């Protein structure tokens, strides 16, 4: 009988527990006392609680930090009696199936449809229906050798955009402009990319407007964002040789003109 044990007390554990509840899938929860490693009595208590949590479980989700997974497996070898699953996007662990949910998890829980939309990247060699039975999510195989690069791309696409948006908002404030005025623009940018990813780009790069690009770079000369702008400019050039060829061999400036 399908029954999950969720090990961990962080955001992902909370979200997965909520998702399973919404799906009506039986599960139990366990988290380790952070002080248990320094106290023998608490270690025994943590072990007994874990054994009780696993008693009716067919699958155990190791939703702890990547660095804690091997320690957990060594400390509680009886875990291997269950189907083990971890959700690390960058690492793999012997005897543990990897299934990374490609989603960001906030402090607030999500509605059922949001969870159902999450794609899972599953370590090659494992079947999604066997390691996460009952979940209706889309899933794709990934070679373990590709996971570090895959995760790096996820970090850049999801987290670096937020760093950039926050930096832009802070600089808006310094110019007397409310950071909130950026929101309608950013929301539409995201919507356009979701609807038409190949034609959503606007602005001076898409127009081949060399003069505006040069002025942009010059305005950022004393700002760390200058290197960011230049890096994205270089990326745009390297990823679109055919587009540049169709634009009369456009040559983007390497540096701002003085």
C-alpha cells in the first residue's frame, strides 16, 4: 500500500506534505531535533520517532539539505528498507532515486493546480511511477552527469533574475522612482516569455539599436551592473549568430565608448 514518510522540516518538506494532503495520499512526517547530534538521549528519541514514522511507509522522501543526506543514511541504515527518494537538483546518492521538482517554494503554501504543474527531473534509470506513485506531474529523465549544469541553469534563470530585479528597484528608489512601478513591466515580460519565448525580447538588442546600447553601458560605468549588462550582451551575441547574420552582421560594442 502506498504511504509516504517525509523526512525534513524545511519549506520543501512542508510543501510536499501539503501537496500529498491535497491529493489525498497517506503520509507521515519526521524532522530531526537540531540539538540531537549533541545529546545521546535526543539521538535515541530521534531514532525511535523515525522508526515510528517509517512503520507504515512504502516510500521515504529525504527532504533535508543536500549535505545532510549521506549523514542521514549512515546514521539510520534501516532507511534502505524503503524506496528512498531525494530532491537534490545537483547531486546524486547511491541507492536513492533523484527527482528534482523544478519549482521555487515560498513561505506560503500553493493551491493544488500549482503543484500539479511542477515538472520533475528524474535521475536516469528510475521510473517516476515507481518512486513517486500517485503524483500526476510531468517528468523527464536526466543523466546524473548533467545535474550540476542543469542546476546551475535553474539558479541563474530563477534566482539571478530576482537579484537583478531587486537591484533595479533599489536604483529606481535612489532616483526618486518607486520600485513598485517596475512590477507591471516585469509581469508582462514574464507573461510574454511564457506565451511566445522566441519573440518576447524587446528593447535595443532586438532592434539592433547600437547607440542606445552604448549609452546604457556608459551610464553604468561605475556600477557593478555594468559587468552584468556586458555579460548579457555577450550571451545574446553568442547564442544568436544566425540572428546577427540576418541583421546585416550587427556588431555589438564590447565596451562603452568614452
